[in-house]
């Protein structure tokens, strides 16, 4: 599942049998200097600061 707004991106990969989120995350403040992403995979949390003037939506999807 993907939900994208003008400055954010939410995503999740759902196991079709159990209904559990295998991977989920959020990217926010795209287009601003404090753009960042966070996600959870196999119970472990990750964070990533997105810097620079590039297209933050594209960088988030590529990460």
C-alpha cells in the first residue's frame, strides 16, 4: 500500500495471509531541509535524513 501527499509518503507491505505489516514506513517534510524517512522491517526501526535539493519523493522511493 502506498499513500503519497504533497510532502509525505506512507507505505506498507502487508502479508496477504496473516494481515501483518512486513514493512511499513513514513517519509515526511519532502521539499524542506529537514526531510526524513523512518521505517520498520522485521521489528527493527530505521531512520534516514534526506538532504539536498533533489526530488525527495524519488529519493525516498529509491531508498
